[in-house]
């Protein structure tokens, strides 16, 4: 386990930056209270490009709930080989951008569900660059305060040096066209906080460094069918409670899910959440760069509501204490905070408290 944080570390968690702080820090802060709208990355839905999954009413609801920014993941790798598909995807992005302008949201366009790996990064990187060149030209006139580019969602468990090489090439290609756009870049191993903490920032000083936070994964992804037997144990509470802790699912035996089962008494609590997020904060302070928690949340099929609320509240409050902007995953699918279709009426009371809605005038 991590050692307790020193008094000095706690003091450093909320540094007072000078008024002439570079714009990248202010832009990063403006992304706080964000949410992903996971729609254009659903490549398993062959009809997804013919749907309008986000409407003005959704933006009105998100604004009412206090959200400030939208992250739009797009499965560009699946669309770019078909000119008509890419055209439809770009039209949807245009429509989303119009709604963001109308309702006052920042927008992140995220390259999602890519094919990059250790073996193909030399040939796949040019394909990624091709998309970003198109997007950079298309949105060159959009305010850099309001539109952000996230280079690549969750680079896989690949050689960090190879991902660094690819990321530098993508940044360089964008910079030939747009010098001002703030870019968002994460570490390999699926935007891991640990890989990020072992890395050094890029030479470009207009970058926000993103990470995804689902710790402890044993809780946040319990029962997630796409993960496998490792997370087959369900009914896991947050925080850990010996009185209602479930039996290990036999399917998880011999996997890292068994290891995490026995580790959960130490990992399944707010203190552990704070310690892990402090790793990111310490890295950001060391290099004086802005960071963003681009995703956090809980798969809502098996985790009980009160545990989900406690977890989201713990992560959100810790991020705010550390001055790290955060974005929920996601708006209206299997990580949604709503009990049913998105609406104020379908937002449970404990979830209203968790996302800070009860503190607002309704």
C-alpha cells in the first residue's frame, strides 16, 4: 500500500498559480464537471451513424445538472475506410458542436476504438494522423478555449516508447496546421495512472495529460461481460464491508480477480482512492503540467446504487480537493448515473448528492 501523505504533500495539492498562468491550465480547469456521451464509438451497432442519439433536450438537462463539458468519443478507425461513413460521423460531430456552442459546453473530440498496437504502430500511426489532419482543417476556426482534441483513447498495453513515438508524430502533424489547439494525451496501458507517473511530458507546452480512473477495478467493473472471468464476482460493495462482502465467484479463481478479491479489504475505501489520485497530482506538480481525469464511473448492472453513489462522490470530491478536473463515463449507457432514461426524475437522490446537484437551486 502507499505510505501516508506528508503534511507538505497536502499543502502542495492546491498550489496558487500566478495570474499569468498559461492558457492551457485555464482550459484544463474549464473541462471540470464533464461527461462522455458514448454514442459514435459503438461500432457493434451497425446502424449507429443513422441515429441522432443526442438532442437539445439532453444538453438542457446536462446544463441544469451542472455539467460544463462534453467528451465525444468517435470510432474514426472504423469510419475512415468508407467515405460515406466518415462524412456522416463528421456531420454528427458538427451537430454536436453547434449544440455545445448554443448551451455553453466545452467539447472534446476523442479518437476512440483504434487499432494501434506494438506490431502495427509504424503503419497505423499515419492512419491516425490522416484523421487528425482532416479534423484540424475542418475545425481550424473553432475557438481553442472551447474545442479540444484528444489524440487517442486508451493506448493499449504496449511499449510506452512506441506510444510516445506515435503521439509525438500525431502532435507534430496537427501543429503544422494549428499552433493553438490544446491537445489531450494519455499514457499507454489504457490511460494508466501508473504509466503516466513513469513518463515525462512532451516538449509541446499546450497539452493536457489525461488519465482514466476506475480504481479499484474489482468494484467499478464487477460483472462486466466484456472483461471476462476476472470480474465475475458481483455484489461487491463500496467501501469494503466484511458483513456483506460476497463469496469469490469460482470463475475468478486463478485470475487476477482472485488476487483483487483478497486485496479489496485494503483497496476498497476512500483512503485508497485518495492515495492513488495523489500519484497523478504529484506527477503534475513535479512537471508543472495540467492533468485531466478523462473518465471515472461504475458499471451499473451489478453494483448497488448506494455503493455507486459513495464511490462517485469519493472520486469527485477527491478530484476537486486536488484541483484535477474530472469527467464522468458516461451519460446514458451502462455507466449512466440515471435510473432509466436521463432526466432529473430518474436521478436518484444519492446520485444527486454525489454529482453535487443537491447543492444547486432547482
